[in-house]
């Protein structure tokens, strides 16, 4: 049986995450436009800096920082960010970003995976139209980036919103 196109791209993103160097969670991202892979990205320290797996330490893990908080403590550049950095904006306009996350310790898919607020901003500015996130080997969530623009979480609790 032939793999459908969405799972085909998610499978590629899952392979990309295997290059990740995070001790907590690894993500793989690919950007696809007009059925052409534009770029790939995985979690890793900026070029030339030591990766967490090389140092054997994760500051966020040691400090028991909850998921989704205090990313400034992390050494890594996120998979979505790396994929965007390696693509031209003209190729990303209207594109789809495929994202897969796995727990580095267990290999299980990250539950309720989503782009962080910084990655959401970069995805919006890149002109990417959709993000498809793997929930399990067969299931995924499709997110319209326009929803992130309309439902601006950065305004939560600000100015009475």
C-alpha cells in the first residue's frame, strides 16, 4: 500500500529529527512548497558550539524547567528555525511545514506537540501557510498559520484581552 503524501513528508521529517542533539526532545522539520522539499531542520546548537549530547548536560532539564518555558536557557536552535534559516522567503510563501517531535529518552512522540511562540512568529513571517504535526505514526494535526495570526497568544492577559 502506498503511503499518502502527508505521511510521506512526515516520515522524512521524522528521519531528519534523528540528527537532533537535544537530551530532552528532538524535532525534525521540513518545508515543502509545490510538492518540492525546500529545506530541512533539526534541533541543535548553533554552528561551532558544542551540542548538549556532546556535553552530556541539559540546563533546562537540570533546572526542571517545564515544557514550553524559559527557552532562553536552551543551547539549541529549534528545528523550525533551522528549516526557515536555510530557505529563501520566496520559496516559503504558501508552503507547508511538516513537524515531528520525539522524546529523546523514550523515543515516544511528543504529546500535543506545537511550535513555540518564537517559532510561530518566524513561521508567520516566513509566509508559511500550514503546519502539519505528527501525533502518532498514523495521526497528525493540520494547523492553519492564519489561526496563529487571528488568535494572537502574545496578547493573552494584556490590555484586557
